[in-house]
């Protein structure tokens, strides 16, 4: 009897201990929590509650071909789950590749996050634009929310082995990116294009952080692709809009060009043909 | 045996000549809308591919091209029927324009008839060769050499000083190429 009680007590104690271990693990990995990273365009351009100027009568003048800057709006949160500088660069290079072949774009410069992080507001944007000689700047802001929820099968995590084998964690990552294109001289918003994406998946408790990291990266990549498509459409709408409402003027830079002209050498050559023709004519006449 | 326009006495040739003059005079009034402008063409103004040949930077530019045009019409116009010259104008204009778009992305603007004149010149010379006048092989060779020279050395200093703008020698290369291509596709009347 006594032996039986001791066995039961040991089993109960073991259950409680393993469950506690799993719970501790669970908590450490951040299950059943909401995590997120974001950067706000408005907070960046108008810090400390600044208000955009009203009744600004300046009309943006775009001098084609344009020199475009492309940058992520810096995120000031200390969340390490955010995009790394390398990933940001990779994503922006993809966007650059989609637009750099356009005739009206001279070049697109990817601006590192750190350049914009030195300050806030249009003052910093102006400094960077002057540094790179930009006409317009495209600022990409983002918001990514990640949820990790347990499914019913997560009960098997209590067995410890289940934490390795059972896919009891449901991860979903929702990403929103928004690109706003500003005229550098007038600070006016020309147009904007959003991109959204939702990535869902399940993983084991052990693999959950890795799965989440990959889902976050995939979420950003797909949202940026969606944004690129929308940006192309918005660009076409913008081109049509400015033709009708004249809210933006477009001029061309003095580029390389010239005329096609018959030179003096060509004219001398043609005079040479007069002689050839005359020679052939008189020879034919003599034969007749 | 007849060797040039003077001996053909076809009055409609004169009509075509004046039509070209009229086209160029009109083109002169609308250079902004007619000239080759890469960005405008990219934005849908495709007519510029053809109209750019009928407007000129200034009267000196127009004058030199008119002299060339008069010579060409006198020597070679009788070789092909009128409709074939019309096709040649369209084919060679489009060829030169597309050549600019595809091969010369750095060229922002262009205007002038000389690209087309080089097409006509080559078409005329090949036409004469096809009619059995072998001496024109030399003429064709000289024209092709001149075009290559202009591309790599540039136009003569006198031309540059007279015109005071950049002469786009590539237009002449494309013109000569389009002329050769058109000639190979055409039959001449013997």
C-alpha cells in the first residue's frame, strides 16, 4: 500500500515537473503572444506632433529622367525581430530592378536605413537627397504583426517528446508595407502604393522560433512583391492624373541629342555621282 | 538609254518633291511635337518615330538636307515606282526610329532628314546596280565607307562649324542599313 502511494506520488510529481518545464519553455519561446515590428511614415516625417503645411501652393516639377531614392522608414523600436539591414537591402534591390529599366528613370539609389536614422523629418530627407542628388524619394513604411497560438494537439507538449514531434503551434504573420513617393523639393506626396500579405503555418514547439523567423521574412518579401505590382499600377494612374489635373508639371532635362544632317562631304559625294552619271550617259550616247 | 530623272520627264516627281518640301515646312512649325523624343515615345507618342525625319533644328540644317534631297530625287527617283518610295519612306523611318529606341538608349532627342536620305541614297545605288550599272558598286562602297567614317571620326569640321549642333552619325548608319535591307526586298524595273 505504502509502495503504491509512493509510486502515485512520484508519477504526479513527474507530471507536474514536466508540465512546468514545458510551460516555461512555452513562455520562453513566446507562444500564445502577439509580436510585431513597425515603422511609421507620419511619425518619421512629422515628429513630435508636427502638422504638414496647409495651402502649399508649390507645384512639383519633375525633371525627367528622374533620380529616385528608395529607403525604408527607420523603425525606432528595439525589437530584434525586425528586418535586418541586409534583408532590407535585398528587398529594395528587387523593387529597384522592377523600375530601373523605365526610360523616365535615370537611376534608383537604395539608401541604407542608417542614413535616415540620424534624424527625423524632412530635414533629414533633404540632407540625404542632397547627398545623393535625388529628385524624388520613395519611403517604405511597414507594420508586421505575428501571432503564435496553440492548437488542440499542443497538449502533447506536456510529454516533452511532443514538443519535438507534434506541430501544435499555429503561426500567422500579417505584413503591411506602404511606399510613399515624395517630391524632394516641395515635400509633396506624389502617390503611394500599399502591399499586404498573410503567411500562416504550423510548427512544433521546438521549431516555432525558426519557423516564425522564416514566416516573417517571407511575409515581408511577398508584401513587397504585392507593393511593387501596386506601385506599377499607381504609377500609370499618376501619369494619367497629372496630364489632366496639372497637379505636377513635367519637364525634360537637356539630354544628349542632335540632328541628322547631310554634311558637305555627302554633298561632294553626290556631285561625284553627277560625273559618274554624265560619264555613263555620254558613253551610252556614243555607242548609239 | 536614260540615266537620270532629267531624261525621264515624269511630272509627278516634281509633285512629290514639293510634297516633301511642304512636309518639312510643316515639320519646322511643330518641332516640339514632331521630333524624336525618347520619353515622349515611351509615353505613347509613337508618331514621332516617323515625323522626326521631317523637322529640322534650323534653316541651315534644313538647307543642307534639301540639297541632298534634290540630288537624290534627280538621280534615283525614277528607279522605283512612286508607291515603292512611299513604302521605303515608312519602312526606313520606322527602322531608324526603332534603331534609336533599341540600340541608342542614351539618345534623348533627334530630328532631321539625313537618316532617311542615306536610306534613299543606298536604295538608289543598289537599284542602279540591279539595273546592271556595275560602276555604282564603287559609289555604294564609298557611301558605306563614309557612313562608317562618320560614326567613328565624326562629320567634317566644316559641317560641324556650319551647323553648330551635334550630328548624330548613327542615324546615317541606321539609314544605310535600312536602305540595304529595303533594297534586298525590292525589285527594280529594268
